[in-house]
């Protein structure tokens, strides 16, 4: 079986489209189509189902990709690295959410390069879970950090860590809501219906409806606030964003300056909480959590530079909790 045909097949399988595969391979779309048809004739079985948008692998196609992809990746590793690993530098392509990647993953990986003496180049990019997983499947990344576990056998996910979400506000809003400042211990989640914090009313004594309070978020849909309200109060918040900025670090800065309340990962606001820049409004018995996953293409952990980074991040994550 021609290895060039297998390489084209694996690229199409990962890209989910002849057009995207052609761009990745530097070939024309007709050439890619022709190679796939040739491989299908040799095997006597269809490998893909053609659809209006892209292609879907058949059962045989998935089986072949599962068997062939790791070996092809290993051959690429040998071709790019050569026999003398000491004289070569590998490049690790990492992708993930901007804040977590910048605050957690990148410092851990840059320390890896300095501590174990292995030289490798690091290239990072940011994106949503869907974006980074699609880029990984298409071969643009080696290792991704995602907040969703991928489906199918093409990608392999390992739980990395859980992040706790915290409802916070600046001192002015915390005092108005009765949180008592940095040392006040926050509002009592058991005070629901007794003047405490509830989905429709915030504060002690006089209720302050959430829709009358400014909210700082990363998107108009209020993903963090909505997830928190669903987990803690089993309800949807009736609110709209006062400040919408697509970066959690900016959300923290706006909240500390008094723009309103927000929900943030504890790792991101822990120092601000210690300094008193922001106040935790609630300390629920079971705080909302979100899991991060380390994701690779199945079989690529056989590549030393990917396996080393994967292991190092797992070790680092043990120190983050």
C-alpha cells in the first residue's frame, strides 16, 4: 500500500474535508480526491461518505485511520528529527484557552525546557474548545487544552485539572450586597429566602434583583454567570452584561475597579482575593467546577516531545489545586 495514499487518507480523515486536506497537503482538491479513490479501489471498500459539507468516515475508514495514523506520525517524527536527537530541535504546537494557557500551561512548559536540558521550540495559539480541537484533528496542533472531552477515537483526552468558579465583586458592590468586605466571609448560601443571596434577589435585608446589578462577562450569553447560577441555585440569572470583554483577565480588572459582579476561576482571582481587590460573595458547600482536558491525536504520545510535554503538564497540575 502506497504510503503517500495513506498520508492523504489520514489527512482527510483528520480534516473532515477534501478541501481542507488539500490545503494542508499543498495539493489540489482533484488530486486528493483521486488519491482517495485509488486507495478505495485498492481496498475494495469505501472509506468516506461524501456529504454537502465535507466527508464522514465509514466504519472501515475509522478503523484504517486508527491503525495507520500513529505509524505515519511516527515516521514523520523520524523524518523530521533524524537519527541524532541531540542536534535537532523539535517544535511543540500547543493550543488552548488564552487565560489558562497563559497563566498555567505556558509557565509550566517553559520551565520544562530549562530544567531537563532538552531543547525544543514552543508555539502557542489560543481559541475556544471547538476551535482548538478542530485544529488538533486537522494537524495544526500537537497538544491542546480543552474544556470539553472530544468524541470519537481520533483524539485521546486525559483529565488535567478542575477549576473552581467564584462569584466576586469589588469592595463597593460587596459592601452594598452585605458581603462585609475582604474579611467578611461572603454571603451565606444557606440564607436563601431569608434575605440572603438568591437567583432573583441579592443582599441582606432589602433584596437587590440581579437584573439591577451590573455584570462583567466574556460574552453576551453570560456563560460563566449562567453556569454558576445553574450549579448553585438551579436557576437562570435574569441579567444582562454591563461590561462584555472576551478575556477573563480583563473581566477581573473591570470587576476590581467596581464595574460589577463576575464569576471567575479561583486560580485567576486568588491573588486579587488575598489583596482585597475583589471579594468572594459566596462560599457554597459544593462550588461549581469545570474540568480541563489534555488532548492529543491518538497515537502521537509515542512522539517524545509530545509525551514529555503531556507528562510535565500532568505533573504541574498536581501542584495547582
